[in-house]
C-alpha cells in the first residue's frame, strides 16, 4: 500500500511538518512529565553546603516544592495534550488554516455581536479547587517547562514574513468581574509577553470591539493555550456579566484557542447550568483537586508528608514521632499533621515553614510539642485555625461562615445529605474517636473515589531514597491505563 494511502501516517507526517510544533520542546510521556513537574530543592546535600546562620533565609523555598499527585498529573497531561493538539490542528502549511487567519482578520473593528460562530471548537478544560490546593503551582510548574514566545522568520509557505508565536497566555480574572477589567489584564499580558503595544493601540475602543481584537490577536499569534486564573464566585458566577464571560470563553474556543479556567468550585455554578457549555469546557477534562480526606490516604502518607514535610533545613531529620501526653487518638505523624492542616497542602507547607523558623532560632530538634505549640500560637494560623478545625471535624455548619467555601460539594463527597442546620455545633468533639476508628480501617489507595477511580493501584510501592520515584511510576502507570 502506498504511504499516502494510509491516513494515519498522513496525520503523523502533517504533524511532523508543522512549524508551530517544530520549535516546541518534545511532548513528554506521562512518566517523564511527572518527573519534570517534581521540584525538590531542599535535600541534605544542598542544606549541608549552607551555613547554619543563613538557613533562616531559605524558609520560603518550601513554597517552591512541587509534589506531583494523581490529580495534578492528570490535569497537566490534559493541558499538554490540548496545547499540542491545538497547534497541530492549526498547521499553517494547510491552505484552509492560512485562509482562516486572513478571513478572521476582516472582523477587526467590528462588534463581537457581528462575528459569526464557526463550525469547530478547540478543547476547553476546567480545574476547580478551594484555595490552598496548589492548582496555580502545578500550572506554573508546567508552564515553566515551555517557552512563552517562539520567533519565526520568513516562511512563504506559511504566509508570514515573520511571526512571534505565543505558546501560552495567562490572564487573571479581575476582582470586580468586569469585562473591561479582564480585557485590560489580557492586553497587558499580551504586551508583556510579546513586547508589543496593543493595549495603547486599542485603548479607546469599546469593550465589544476589544473582544474581537483580542480574539484576532490570539489567533494571529497562534496562541497555544489561554489560561484564565482566579475565577471566583464573586467575579464569574454571580456578576452582571456572568453569561457574557462564558460566551466570551466559548468565542475563544470557537476561534481555535484551547482554553483552561482555574478557580473556586463556586465560580462554576452558573456554567454548570448550561449543558452545551459543560460539553465544550470538559473536552480537555473537568478536573477537581480536593483536600486529602483521610490521614491514612496514600496521597497524604506517601506523597505530601515525605515530599513537603520531611525536607528540613536542620542538620538532622526530625526525631521519631511521639504522641502528645494528653492525646491517644493521634497515633502517628500523619494523623497529627492532618488534624492541624485538614489535608490542605498550603497549610502543611505553612506549618512546616513556621516550625522550621522556631527550630532554627532555638537550635533545637523539631518535636511533637514544638509543632503543636507553633500551630496553637503562631500568628500565621490565628485566622485559619477555625477553618482547619471545622474541616477536620466535618462541621459543615461552621464552614458556612466562609463565603468562598463550597460546603455542599464537600458534604456530597462525604456522603452527607442532612441539612447543615441539623449538624450539632460540637461535632468536632467526636473527632478524636472518629480518627481512632479510622486507624483500624484498611488503608485506601486513594480516598477520592469519585474522580480518581482509575488511579487506584493494586499495591503501594515503598518509599525509596529517590523521593517519589517509585510512586510516580505507580501513578503514571495508572494514568496511562486510564487514558487508553
């Protein structure tokens, strides 16, 4: 059979010839991607080379630690596929794609209401999580592996004299939820990335015309991925322009730009009411990151604790865990830390930093008593302690006071169907017994059954000196199976 007769080989040859992909870093297989995402800057070797008196200056390095987990690997794998697939579909060697750029430019100066809808859409994706789950961190870690701009010279076959290819653009939702504020942020981000002056060039244009110009510029520069961050209930779901924003995001997809929106679960309540919109934005996955629900969960025990808690700026690792004198429920370090962080990575990181400060200042080893004292007295926990303890106690009534906390989502995950008003205010008093009962249950591979069933493994590999190496193998093997 002649090579040209095989349509699959033709697709591969077309992709290989695509100049939009030629200068991109190679697309990584799941295991290599997970390894690239991991960042572990604090190790005994590195720490030993720093004078003890200078180590307090390194406390914030903990914030740069990246611990790949099942949810994070799945999300980034989806982003990578969206990016490369989107670039492949816009191969400038194809006449239809060159003509599309030219035809779309004719709408520049028109109101968005005058722009037709095209028959195809790029993939969209959603990542929802409460604050502190590391959604921006895992995203930024992946984006750091990519060039933001790629320079192209004269390419007659592509129809350009030169091109600044925009690999990705990240825009934050404005706090006031206005379209004008969003467009202002978008043009500023464009100019910063490209060294252009689009913001001043179109400063006096109306919002409706600016939307079309932004679509044109994203298309013209072959933007590979548009990232919208900080979507909240107050700036997306319940604003005067909520529906207009959703329509704009659909417009971006309709112009061939893969788009991902990151935010609080409450930001997407309005979007979920429109089935067609959900279809468009779930093409690349509707991803969810949740706090670890159980201190015995493998994600907590074998990923977050060794990855984020164990690294130390002291000369020696922490002494073995010893329960507090008045506590018989917290039988292990994992339970002890979970009850003071509610399984939220940001709070675990914050507690580790505060404890390290105390230990470096006192030049003392980190004991259970020191950790508890820091948690109880540190100003860094004064305002968040009530939220942590309400989450640990599953006190949904107490959590209702936090307007940005999706109580109904967490009640559903826990299988709770009672009204929050029926929950007794002192429900937290039963938590020690609940945790003690949990200590006798068989360990679960992943507690987030609803979203991560395909990531369960038949056996958990042991921790080795090369932190997470065997775990990443296990996770990515499951991820590859889930993708088949």
